[in-house]
């Protein structure tokens, strides 16, 4: 089996790429970072440091790489059995035209073997969104062929992959936590399911997507935003602060109550899942910066993402949400000189004030009770600021 994976960054190499290579799949990375591409083609392998109580170094071997803007990508898509991505939600639209050209070439060449495309992004139904971009770029005469032979498979992914340490000169080495979860919607595959250890098939993907979004993503973001407010540099330092920890756990319990109502999750099992997530934030071997985790606050405060979507659930089920409110207020205080979204957020707050800003970003009614609560929490943080 052959695979093309878009994204040779830390997540691509340390998570999805590793699982594909470990399964014996012939793997080609596609990226625009020429230094990484050259290193992959020169060495054909790289080191992955899996850190935790049982830390170990594992080698990923037999890989190569191509530029994702090159004609080689089109030829690869015409030949491979699986295409995966780990490029970031905003980049999916950019890679879609190349995928469309590859699918057209695959059809023209008479290759009717099933092809499955899986976007492994930190977003809800990312592959379905990629499919929309691909179909928009695809000539209409190929659409029926694509529907018959290409599966666009949604997935939920979960693994913390912090930026690589710069203490050694290996540009390919990547550090990952022990925990990983890759859950895919088996109802969307074409042909036989690929045999990949670490890939879990489900026919109820949204339950897992929202479990991860409402727990790992919600908790991670709030830990970062509260951590920054309280002078912490890393996620570990932030979650070890009892004040931060209490709000993070409370927010995950509030979002968890939504999941329990929506998907009939077992309360005891979900409580254990929350406990596991918090223990991952405490991992002393993962140095993860709060500023990195908090970046792109406009996306994280949008209606379908990790802060607003859970609170919408609490409103729908008439459930408590005071800790989620605090987390949203903290996100509105996020600052970063390196993040354009943080600067845009600051500009919106200066121009429109907190009430209209959060309403515009989140889609919440500016006159609603929950927005009033968020604004109160936001102003309370202002008063406590040094």
C-alpha cells in the first residue's frame, strides 16, 4: 500500500506519518519546507522521541518527500491508495486544487482502485470541508467518477506534539507524548479498510469528535489562556496552579455534562477521561508553551470551536457554565506579538468593546445573558490585572 501525506511538520512526522510508516505503508510526505524535504530525501528516516514514564526513541524508516506545489503531487495522487493531511485547517483550501488535478489524472489513467482521503486536522469534519474545496476545483466531468471511487473519510485526532527542542541539530527529530488517538468514520471508506495499528474505526464519529473537542481542546485552550494571565510559561506550570486547575477541570466537567446528555456517555468513564486529559497536561517531559497553545483566538472563539460550542450545549440543555464563561473571558485577554489573530482581537476590543467583540466572533446574541456574564468576567479580569 502507498500513501501520500500532506504536511511534514511535527504532527505529520510524529503522529500520522509515523502510524502509516509503522503499518508498512510506503510513505511520501508533501510539504513546502524545502529544508525538511531535502533532509527526508537524504536520510529516508527520522527519530521520534515518545515521552512519558516509559520514554523511548523510535525510528521511522523508508520515507521520502516531494514539494506539495509540484507536478509530482498530481502523479502521486494518481497512484497511491491513501492520502492524509496534517497541515492546519486554513491550509486545506490551498492543497485542494492539487488534489483535484491528481484525481482527474487518476481518472484519465484508468485507475479505478479505491482511494481514501483523510484530513487529520484539529477541526470538526475536516475531510468533509476538504472535499468541498476539492469538488469546487474539480472539472464537473470528473465528479461522478470521484463519488464512485474516492472516499472522503472524516476523522478525530488527538496527540500532543509540542515544538521540537532546538538543542540538537537534527531537523527531523520530533517529540510526541505516549497517548495518541486516531478515530475514523468507517461509513465513508471506499473499498477495504486499511489495516493501520492506531487507527480506530467507528460509525459514530461525532461522539468522539465532540468528546475530544469539548475535553482535550477546551481544557488545553483554557489552561493556556489562564496560564498566560497568571504568569505561567508552560501548560504544565499552568495546570499545576491550583486556581487554574480548578477552573479547567470545572470547564471540562461542564462541557462533559453536555456530552453525557447528547451521547449518553457513561458519567464515570467520562470523569476518568477528564482525569486522563489533565494528567497529560502535567506530563513533565512535554514542554508546551501557553502562547503557542493559545494562538488563533478568533478561531477558537468561533461558534463551532472548543469554547463556544460547549457553552451552546450548556444553553441548549440548561446546564451550568460558569467555568466555561471564565475560560472565554480569559481567551479575550490573550496576547501575542507573533499571532495576527491576537492582534486583530485586541483591535476589535479597542474599537467595539468586549460585548460587541465576543458577539461578532462567536455568533452569540450580544444582548443575551451569557454574553453579559462573559463581559462581567472579562472586566473582572481587567480589574485584577497588575
